[in-house]
C-alpha cells in the first residue's frame, strides 16, 4: 500500500495492522508530494463522478462496492473519454491501438 507520510499512516498501530494482513507499505518521499499524484487524481475523479452523486447513507456497503467496481472496470477503463490520450480514447482502447501499431511495425 502506498501513502503519504501522514501520522495515521506512520503510526505503529497502522503498521501492525498492515503486517497482520500481509500488506507491505511504501511511503512517499519527504517533500515529494507528487509521488502519488496519479492515484490522488484518480480518487478525486472517482469521488466527483460517482461517490458524491449517490446517497451512500441509504445504500448498503456491498451495493457501493459493486458501483465502484462497475465504475472502474466498465466505465473508467473502457468508456470514459481521456483528454490525455489521442482522440480521447479510454485506456483499454488506447492500449489495443498501441498493440496493433506495434504488431504492424
């Protein structure tokens, strides 16, 4: 698990929970706030496009998990327009295009 160096992530109690779960931890470097910027951006997008729009207080945890799974694996990776990719292609389509171009080369 990667995180910043916030006190909640560097506490001995948190480290023990991770160790008991068999999870290894990596921390951003000191004064390197951009180490985790892609994930921070992803989670900001997830919150804006999905979580802030649903009444989570009335939905069961399993339903929210299903909604997040569908958002990530069906919408975000396969349908969502990306301004950083040529023609706004979603990641899955862009990867397929690159593979075709690589095979043709």
